[in-house]
C-alpha cells in the first residue's frame, strides 16, 4: 500500500487510441510452442522496486505455423500478465532464427519472418521481447567455425561445441549478430545465454595470451587466480560492449546465468556479480532449476544477497528442465518464495511446458504482489499510466474543486488522501461538490482500482464517488456508491451541461459502507460504451451502464457531500492527447 507516486506516460492521439482499442484483442496466451517474456517499453532498467515481474524462456521461433498462431500465443501471454518474452533466435548449433546475412539461417525459418510478427504482436499488448542468443556455442551449423575452424575452443568438453570466447574475432562475430537483430527488428531488449566459456579453453590463442602473463595453462589448475581473472575479464568486456550498444539504442539487456556464482566464475568465466557491480545488465536471471523447495530458497537468498539490489534478480524456475519437473503447486510455491526472498521477478523455463493452470497460479503470485502491469478492457490490454499511494506527502498530482478540503493523513501505518471537510464549491449544474482529479492524465478506455474508506456517520445516502470522462466542470460521468439506491444515489450518473442523470442499466439495492477499507474497481470501455463497477471481491459488478457520450477525459475521486479517504490508486489505460 505504500509506494511513491509514479506517473507513466503512454501518449497517443484520441483518434489513434480509439482505432487501436477497436482493433487490438488480448484475451488468452501462447499455447503449444516455446518462447520468453517481460513488460511494455518504458526504457532500460525501468522496473519499479516494488513490482514483481514474469518472464518466459521459449524455443523455436520457426515452429510457429502461421501469423494467426503467433497472435494466439501473444494473446495467451498477455492474459497471463507476462512482462518479457525471451524467444531463442540463436541456438547451440550456431544457426539463427532471424533474417541476417552474417550467419546460416535455419532452412525452416518461414519467409513471413515470425520474429518480426512476434515482436509486433507482443508490443501491441505491452509485452517486451528480448531475443535470446546462445552466445559462444557454435555447433554443427556454425558459419563461424566452418570458415574459421581454428577459432574453436579446445578442452572445454560437454555436449556442445564452443568457439573460444577469449578471441576478439569470435566476440566481434557474436556482437555482429546481436547488432543485426537489433538493427533489423528493434526489439525491447537483448538476452545473453551461454555467456560463458563452456569450460576451460586451452587453445593456442589462450596459451599464447597467458604465456605473456607468465602462466603456462598446461601446467596450472583452472583456479589459478591470474587465469581466472583474465578469462572472466574477457567475458565481462563483451557484456560491457553489448551494454554500451543497448544503452545507445534504448534497449534492455538481460542475462541467464549459472546459479552457483563461485563455480560460474572459476570454471565458466561468468562473473555475474561483477556485472551487477558495474551495472552492465538490466536483469540477472539465475537458472535455479530444482525440484527441491529448500534448495530453491537457499539459492534465491544467495543470489539476492550477492547482488544487493544493484540490478533486479529474476529467479529462473525450471518448470520442465533436465534438472526439474514441477507441478502447478510447486511452480507457484517457487514463484512465491522468490518474491518473499527479495527477487524482483521470475523467469520460467520453458514456454512449451507451461499450462494455463500454471500461468494462472503464477499470475496470482503477481497479483498478490500488486504488480500486474497490464489490465484488460474490452479484450484490449492497457498499461499502467498513473499510480498514487501518497507516501511522498504531496498533492502535486491532483486538482480539487476546493484544495482546502483535502489533505494527506496518516492511517494504518501509511499516508492516505483524505477529504476531511465539505468543499466550498458551487457547480453550474446540480452535481457533486467534492471532486479531486488527477492532473495531466486524460484517458479513453481504462481500469481504475483503489482503496476507499468512508469517514461519514451512517445514513441512507452515505457515499463515496469516482469521476471519469471529465472534460470540464459541466461534462463528466461519476459513480456514486451509497448505502441505498434511488433516483439520486448508488448509481452511475452523467453530467452533460444539466443536472446529473442516472444512466445505470443494472445496480444493487445498495452498497453498505462501514468503517473499513474497501477495494473498488471501475472499468470503462469507450468502444462498447460499457461502464462496470466492482466492490471488494464480488464477482459481479454492483452497477453497470452503457453510454458513449464522452470517450475521453480525466479521472478522479471524491464524494457528493460526504467525507472519506483514498489510497493505492492505480489507473490503467492509454493517455489521450
């Protein structure tokens, strides 16, 4: 309940907003193939500290059979409140799933360019896409190693073939692939995986470089400090180079890393704690794949402690991996544990294994954290554009009919907005007196959610109000929530240059106010004209209406002629110029 006021601007013209709202549909999520995810595009490193993110790793862009299938997957992801999609575009075999002249493109990659369609579909739904590269693995379809076999790493072992990550030519090649996808597709971010050596390389290049440092790598252990430091510094140089590029392009940079930091640094040259210290990534995603809840918690606590808040930790969960296979309950428990232990999000491996029940369970974890970054209106996902919890103690973001009637008060261990007396205000036509509108926030379709507390003695018309579509003092809608319904109470009203008129299509007999806080949610769809008001956890709205008179306007809080308090205000929509 206690965060700082934060306004996020997503500007679009009224005409474009209405056109987009009619065209875009976001209902279900991706099903049946593989991918990865994260949230809008407010810019690199924009996650608020109190938010809890959800990303998904996914495989094989080329497996989508059609553009319609991509759209269906994007809808499913949006419904699951996925913030970042991380689709693999360069696998361990060295071939790529995007259009480029720098590497071999998978022959099954369709001409209609699924990556482009996917990025477009996700962006319309506020989902970020970070194309995922298996960086230094170069398997049987690698153009790099086919043309330059001497660039292969030697002595690394394992199932994959690796290029020597220490060589500048190899780093130039991999950087060129990242730049190619960034230039051609303009994604929201880029993702690092296999950003390591694959083991300890003893190729001729590494031998020569270490010999100049007085170290014979044929005779020392991999833990030799000078050797470890040189190898780790070379990987860090690559990450720093890519970070400089993404920052210039206003893109994010995320990285999948080994869950054990000490072994990652010594055996894989992956010094991800240093990356956090240098601030050269926007997200660290430790691959914490395990069936054991205790192990998961222990490692998550370690990751959060090592990074110490310098960059967000999004804990990797292996829903189905070589080391883990989780039930829906176990998946949700790991996500909740990550949240409780201080991680800023989770990343699930992988999309193809995630059922609708899995998504529902993880979304509930996000909702409990109060960080579902998108809301849905008429099948369209809309981003968070305004929030206020009044912890900064100011009313700079608000415009009241009588500012003297409003103040910040301390209640329940935090600050709230209080309407503590009647406003000295005489409206032109019969309408509420106590109105406080959010400044500089004009929306079309929207979802408004907040907590409300009535501080008036009980009587039939004891009320609290919400205002929307406000264009001037004589043109707006308002919701009047009161103990009893009649022609002037507990209804949805319009003020259209004449005294307010009830336009409710359905409503309850009354909504009982007491001395407790209640959660109210107002949903407005300008395309259909629908208005719905929800109270606490009731599944059905307490009142509805259909009216298309005002398709844009400001929103706010207040009362017809009573007093009350307001807190944790969140508004989802798109700002209209």
